[in-house]
C-alpha cells in the first residue's frame, strides 16, 4: 500500500488485486487462486466470439481463462485460475496478444482508511473565512432539497442525522468474503463493519462521508453536512479489504441511472456521485468509460485526490477524464500534508488534519460498533475523502436551485468560483479553495440567464 493516514478517516491507495469469484454465480465459494480481468473486445464480431466461444482451445496460456459476463460499459469480464505458470501477469500478456482483444486490465482493488473519535464539534470547515468553504452563506440560498448524491463507498449505517433522507441503495460487492453478508450483489447497502478492528483499515467510512455530504446535525443553523436537505443514495462497493474496479465502475453507472446486467434499475438516479476512494495507478480505460457514461446520464462525478502525498495523475479515479478532483486543505488553508496534488487536481476543499490536534479535523457521523453496527455516534475525520464530500454537497446545493445544470456546468462553476488559497500550493491545488456561496449564487444567476 501507498502511505496511509493511520489515525484518521481518509482514503488510501491499494496496490492489491481484486481476486473475486465469478459474478455469474456470486454466492459460490471464493478462491484466492482466481484472478479477474476486464477485456475490451476488438470489435462487435470479436465481442460475440468471446462471449459465445470464450478462449477455449486457443494457445498461449488462455485455455483456462473463462468468460463470466458482459459489463455495463460493454467490456467483458473474464476469470482465470492462478496455477503453475499461469499468474496474473502471464494471463494478462496472453490476453493482450489475442486477436479478439483490443485491451485488457486486471480487476484491481481500491480501499479507504481509518478514523478517530472525539467529543466536540466546531465547524471551521463551513465558515465564511479564508480557510472555510463558505457554506454558512450558501445555506441561506440553498440546502440541497431535491438533490440526490450517491456515496459510492462502504455502504451506510443508521444515523438520526441522515435517517429520513437515505434512499434505497444497492450493494455492488460481488465477493461474499469481502461483503461479509454471505452473498454477492443485493439490494441491502448496509455497511457490515470489519471482522477485526485494529485501526489498520477504516470502519464506517461510507457513513462518515455521507455525513459530510448531507447530515443535518443537531441544529438547523449549524449542520454537519454541506447539503443538509439533500438525499443520500448509498452504493456499497468497499468491503473488508476494499473494492474492485468492476464493482466500482458498474456502481457508478447504476448510480447515475444506467443499466447493469442482473441488477434492478435505479429508480432515483443521482445528480452527483461522490468517490472517496483511490487506487495507486493512473485512470484505466474501464473506469474512464464508466465515468463517461455516468456524466452522459447527467451526473457530476467528484473524486478525492488521494492521501499519499503523490501527484494525483498517478491515482484512479482522480485522474479520470471529466472528474472533479479535489485536494484537501487544513483549517489554516494550506494543502494538508497527506494530500495528493498536481495538474489533474481541479480545486481544494477543507479536509482537515487530526495530527497532532484532533479538533483540526472535521466532525461527522459514524457508528460505535466494529464487527457489527451498534449505536450511531460522531467522529473526527480528515483526508481528501472529506474534501470531496464538501464539493459533492456544494454540487447538490447548486442542482437544487438550478436543476437544468449539466455536469460540465456544475464542474466549471465550482472551479471558476473558487477563492484564493490562504497558503501557496506550488505542487498544484487547482484553481483555489471551494467557495460554496459563490458557486450557488452563480448557479442561480445561470438559471436566471436561461429564463
């Protein structure tokens, strides 16, 4: 793994492979000797041959690679057994040389990281100050009512600050082992927690991110979330050890209202999709296509830049085309020391920094349990996960006042209305710091101009 924040609720970059059972029968026993591959056929004829004939009878280590199903992007999912000289590398090379195959990638694993708890809740991140996101003024204009934000993450646990605004979501985890719920994909988007809680991996990350997007908090004057009247669509993709590329990509398409084979269509498509997850590799073709489809369906896609102090050009989905990629800042307006940076970053937003002071983090919703959900509670949180959630919430505020905005409009307005960072960011933090109030005002003026 790339460097991860060991004491805070942030995302991390995983280098592992997602070794999942074939999705055609997701409830069957899973083997760590199975690797899965995302294949782009050379053309429609090749696609038909691969789906109907597979690779049986061909040479060069492909005889044991089996077709599983067609993915929502038109790519094909194959699986192979790692035995003898058939490793992921040799199987990938064999597939790349096959005349029916235009492109192939391993179905890799993305993860989130840990969190800490505390007992107080200032809201410096919301303030109309040089280091705040300008949400305090934005709430006089919009609170996100009517908007839907998909949190593509670890699922969600019950919390009173979110209870009446959580829509029926979906669990896209194909691996029963990773899901910890005894089956594959299903209509239950609850976060199942961790089998063991040792602080090395995050727990309840989806509940924490959802809170930063839309939690109401204990007063209408000082909500926890950026869009306290928006609806949350929980889409579960991260399990016990992360989530794989295929599950995440198809979840993105489904969240936006696209069709995914074997899954009921989403009756409440999201206008905004939040991706507070990351892998330490450049954007792959499958993820890029999934995001392109989602944007074409009308969804603004927001991604965390990542927390490895790296150039975000080398992380996914932060480097995917069309994504609104967000770096994290501290309560003093400087780039947070963990935050990724670089030319693909479009803007920065409050992410906090709980080291060494917990209260320099950001307060959000969580759960008191570990291996199973228990009582709802709150936590200090930091990372580019939090920064992305502020931007997703702001996009929801904008869509609430101007439903006619296209994803490109939302993206451009948020970038164009940023304020200068209080501290220089020579590594590259995009156009500046999120200014939610200016973005919402611009969305309103844009609607008035159309009318």
